[in-house]
């Protein structure tokens, strides 16, 4: 066998498997998105099985575009992904710089820090929304209540009492409401993915040119300007990687959204699809095609800008 | 330099303290989960029992008796292990060909593979359910293994590719001169040289398989249900049972977190996709 043909042969299984994995369901989705197809309908039983005679053209797409949740879901998807990216990069850099120098117990701190990354997303969501963020039973509720108790006690104190009388009771925040549940999702995913950013930035910081830094210190450079002009440019590539890999994972965020915002208005695109799919497969498929288009826009953007630099 | 060193002595201490605080804060939710798992459901919501309570194993015993934890755990292990093995079996030859005999389209193929991961799973859920049910594969371990393998294959190939690229081409070529065939090359030169990279790829793939909660929940009912399905079934209306919930959660994430601790160095290396040295 020639040396040229064999390599191609070796990569065919992977390529074919991924092609099937991508094309078969996708073409079915495309087909369903052009027909009327619902799971239950008493008045129109003929719509309950996929068939070309139920052709609807772009009707499903129109339906989805006119649905009030659709734009909201796209907006929400982007807000959630961008916030998570922003927060993890900022926290990641800060913490990486903090633990970059040796200190007693650094190994243990590293282990503590990376742990959230291994937690199953569903457990992450259940843990945060119930046991930490719950306004009554969670730690948040307990903390708010005890702060209120302390303030109540201080109101009767002799001198400072008058001051504390002016303080209002603190209200715990419910993270299950439409406006706040996106914040809850952002908090829990940021908690899970900051460790990932920290470890990548830390690996990169260790290869930073130390001599350059020492020279800068001798020249009287401030800590901030050293960070700004030496460390930050050095982190350019790792930041690109953190952004790319996280975008891949968070665009299809589902478990967290489902557990936190079940039944309220905080939907992202995958969740909206799931909702349609309870009955209206046609609409769900059309939304799916929109989601694929959105993912492709992001993918082209990211992979062209970031991916190519990874290959060199 | 002496001045610098002196002036940072106090800074060093506060830096270490601060680093410890950050580390403990990040770990706190996990610690809290484990702690709560040893409380009774009643104690778990009482402020006066936040830290002081009589520990109990009741939740864990309950879990193994009522929920059949071991069956879910067994399914998780079987599906994750086999998916990882198959992903490596398909991924190693592919990454080998790409790293040592790159063609013009190789980069594009790699990009395309990664982009398949961006496709929203929800978009193809219904066709997948439809197909697997009509093929009789729904709720089988085989199906879960195949799906887990496919969703992780792009990452596996990328990671292997970046590791293989580090190996000098000359070594492989020297092997060819000695008349070793391709299979021999892979087995006797590539795999030993890239062993560390292969192991970290396998670990990461295993972790992602274990934690996967979209397909494993939606394409199973009982026979192939994994731990993520167990969590799914235990979360919603029973939110008041924090002790029980914590025990199930701890049992589901415990093995993988501990595994992660032991292999964190290798994992980090792999996750940087070879772009950060």
C-alpha cells in the first residue's frame, strides 16, 4: 500500500462516523421543519405522522419568528454565554496571578480550586439552586435571616440603636424568578468553569520570561504596568483557547437552564426547542435550524479567528 | 533586589492567605454538599444544625436500598469506559494520519470536526429519539456508548493530534526505513512515545462521558440509565429533602472528582490543546 493512500484510509472511520452523526439527524430536522408535524392532535390526526403531504413550506419558520419567546431566547443565550466568558476570563486571570508564586500549601489550593470543574452539570445546578441560593432553606436565606436577626438585636442597643433603626430589613433574592434565574445560571457555570480558566492561565504564566520581568523591576516598573505590558500580552493565546472551548460547551447549555428556570421566562435556544418538542415537532425543528445557523455563525467566527492560531 | 524581596515579605503572607481563602471558597459548595449528605433531611434545613449535628449514614443506606444506586453507577462506568475505548480506537489512527501525513485539507477537517460539537443537541433530539426507537436501540447501553463516543470524538482527536505533533517526524521515518509497517509504527513507536498524552486524553474523555447529561437522560429509561439520570429523577419536587439529595449527588460526583484530583496535571496539559506550553 502506498504511503499516501494509507493515511487517508486511517482517518476515514472517524470522518464517516462524524458525518453520519451530523448529517442524518440534521437532514431529518430539516425535513420536519418544512412539514406540519405534531405529536398529538385530535382535530387533525393526519398531522401526527411525518409525511410530505403535510408540506408547510416556511410556515414553521414564520411561526417561530413570530413567537414572542424566540428573540428573547436568542438574546438570553448570548447574554448568558458572554457573561460567563467575561467572568471566567477575569476571575481566571486574577486567581492565576494570585497563585502563580509559590506559597505554603499551593498544591492543596490547586486541588481545591480545580474540583468544581469535575462536578456533573446537573448536580451543580441542583446544588446551587436548592442548597445555596434558595431564599428560604438555602444558605442565602439562612444568611439573610441571621443578618436581620443581628440588626434587630442592635436596634435596642443604647448608643448605636438609632443608627440601626434606620436600616431596612434585607430581603432574600429568589433566583427562580424570570429576571434572576439567568443570574443564577451564570453564577453556577462561572463557578464550574473558572477553575478551567485558572489552570490554563497558570500553565501559561509559568512559561513567562522571568528575566524580562526582573529587568522591568530594575527599571522601576510598577506592578500594574508589568501586568499590563508583559503578563497580559503573554496571556493572549490562552485567553483565545479559554474563550473557544467554553463557547463550544456553553452554546448548548441545557441542564442548568432546565433545572433553574423550569417554567419561567428564562429560556435559551436549546431550552425553547425542548419546549416546542413537547408537541410541535415542526416548530421545534425550525427553531433547531435557527440554532444551527447561530452556532455556525459563532463557530465560523471563533474557529477562523482563534482556531487557526492554535494550529501553528 | 534585596529591597524588593524585603518589601514583599508581608505581601507574600497576605497573598498566601488570600489564595487559601479563594481556594476554600471555590471548594465550599462541594464541602457543603458532602456535609449535608450526613445530615437527616430534617436537620439539613435547620439553621441551628448548620455545622453541629449528629452525623448519620441513613441517606446513603437509603440510597442504595431504594434507588438502586449501584445499577446506575454500573451503567455509568460501563458506558464511559467503552465509549472512551472506542473513541481512542477511532481517534488514534485518525490523529496519527493527520499529524504525520498532513494533506491540504487536514486543517479544515479538524476544524469541521470541532464545529460538530457546536451543533445544539436539542435541534436533533427528536429525530434521534425517532430513529433509535424505530431501530430498537432506545435505552440500550450500546446506543449510549456510541453517542458518548461520537460527541467526544472531536475533542479526543484534537487532543491526540496536538500530542502527536510534538513527536519528531524523524523518529517515525526512521521506523519506516527499518521496514516497520504502519501497524508496527503505531504500536511500537507512537503509542509508547505519546503514552502520557493518550492517558490524559482518555481521562478527559472518561470524565466528559461520566458527566454527560443530555443524551444519557433523554435516550434512556431504565436499562441504560446512568447516574445523571438518577440525579435528574431526584431533583425537582423533592427539593426539601436536602440530605437525601446531597447523598445522591455526592455519590454521583465523588468518584470523578477524586479521579480528577489525582490526574489534574495531565488533564490541564491536555486541555490546553497544546497551544500553551
